[in-house]
């Protein structure tokens, strides 16, 4: 059965706020103490502690520390599991020759929250009793052990059975991220065919058999960049003043004025993140609702920002702000939910930004990133660079739907090898109206 997450905003009263802060601090100290214990045991014995061994140690800690005994035992095991996963990723990176990144101790300001494993054990959802609210899981309250019933607002897109929960603290606000188990996920699927090229000037350049369309890049980060810079400078100035008054670079006292400045900066960053996420969800949903067959290119975002140095700082910031990898993942997931045909072209073989959509030839000289116009030296076609890339991807998608592999030589010779699937049996007359596709479960 597929799982999906829904995030509820929590509205605790003053007493519940204090208990939530206390619980967060206990989990943060448990994480740091467990990390310290792992380091100590390795230094003394040369062997690491396993997750099961730390759970046994946790049992002894709960007997000795009343504050830990007051917390839900399963939620404490979730905290230990997070540390265990951090060490697993550390060993994996070290084995693969990557930068290892040893697990770090976390301050209370950088500790996100805690989790629960089983619905009914330490937490329980109480949806509102209004019309259809109990069936949809909208709003209501959430019970947390040691805290009580906390009012919440939020609604899942598809109703399901709650499985696990994470309590998150971001920019001074509390959230409950609940995993729901669903019998099936229903999403409307379109019947048209289209391909898009992701970019910065225009967020999407969409090519269809009828023509070219564009989706404007909202540039949420750039619109708030001046205010973010002002708030960041204000925080830095107040930190320097606090350091000067205390005579210490670390461990200086944090005034209420400094706390407010930090909260203002964090809230603006959170607002930009919410705007970006909402825009990508709406755009990816619009693509899936309109198109039954969607084509794009696979993007290596890490390579896009790898070189360049300081003079490429602004471009890298815009790429991060547009979050192409996240957008493609959202589109892919929604397409699978709807049963749409979604394909990512192999960029190194197809070369959408270099190849001409009309004659399918590559240029004699490679186009640079600054070349925003496509001028084919072979057939003389002239158009925008992004428009040409979208048309190349559309033509490649048409070949995939016809049963060809779509992998062509620089001379434009396409080998009609089997594509692994047979979309030509489902594609007819420019629509997917007769397509029958069973949506598979997507692991979360």
C-alpha cells in the first residue's frame, strides 16, 4: 500500500509550548549523549555500538533519569535510530571515497524535532467532527504524550490510515508531519503530449504539437534577497556586539533583541521555501493534469554548479532557488500516481541544447551557455535556445512513443531498437484516452 505524508500546523497554548520546548531539549540531549557514548566506546574498545546495544543502554538511562522516563519510549528509539542512520551514511560515504562527514553534535537551534513509530503509542490524531472532516482527516487536534491535545490545521489530499508521526520545530512554529497509508492514490491524468525544458529565464519552456508555451520563473528568492541581506547584516551586527560585551567568541549570552532578529530572518527564509514548494507542487500538478505523455531531460544538478568559482555565485544561487531536482521528482511522482507516461531523455546522448530540432544535426562548434539563440548551420533554422531544446525533447518523446529508442547518432540516424515498453500500442490520435495503466505503489 502506498504511503504519503501530510503536514499539520500545530497551535499550542503557552503551557503546551513550554512542554514542547522541554521535550525537544530532552531529545536533543539524548541524541548528543548517544553520540558521545558511541565515540567513547569506540575509543576504549575499538568497536562501535550498534542500534540494538544503544537501545539496551537507553533502558538503563530511563531508570536513572526521571526526565527520560517521562518521554515515550518509542520516540526515544526513533532518536537513536536517526543517529544510527547518520553513522550508516558516514560509513557508506567513507567506503565510496566521498567526503565522510562524521555525525556532529547538534545545538538546540539545529535540532529539528522528534518522531513516533506507531499511531496510538505516544500520539493519536483526533480529526474535527464537522461534515466529512472525520473521513478526510482535516484539522482537529493531535494528542501527544506528556503534552496533551494540541489544536492543528491541515488536510491530506487523499484520506488514509495514520502510521508514523514527526514533530517539527521550524522558525518558531510547530508542525506534525504524519505518514498515511492509503489503499489507492487517485490523480487526474491528461490526454495531450508535451515536453518541457527547465531553465532560469523561463522556469519551463513547454513544447506541444500545437506550439510553444512558457511558465514564468517567479524568482521568490531574488524578490526577497534585499530584505534577507538586510536582516542577515542586522543579525551579524548584533552577534558582534554580544561577543564584544561578553569578551567571548562562543558561549556569549543571547539577548531577547538578538533572538527576535534571528527569528525574523528564519521566518523570511521559511516563507521563501514555502512559496517555492507551493509553486513547484502547482506546476507539476498542472503538467500531469494536462498531459498524458511528458518528456524532459535528465539533469545533473551537481555538475551544473561544480565549476565556476566566485564569478558564478549568482548563477548557482538561482539554480538552487529554482530547485530543478526537486521539481523533476515531484513531476515524476505525480505522473506515476496518475498513470501518465513520463520519460527523461539521456542528456549526454540526445544533447537537447545542442541538437537542431528540425534536421536533428549537431552544430560544428559547441554552443556556449551565453548563446541564447539557436541558429542551425545545416538547415538555417533560428529560434530561442530553450525553445529548440523543448522541441528536441518533444521529437525524442514522439520516437519513444512510436517504439524507437530515441538514441541517435550525430548524423541523425536513429536506431529503432526496442524501448523496453511498447507505448505505441497505447498512443493513437495524439491522446492517451484509451490508455490503461495501473499505478504502482511508491515508497516514501
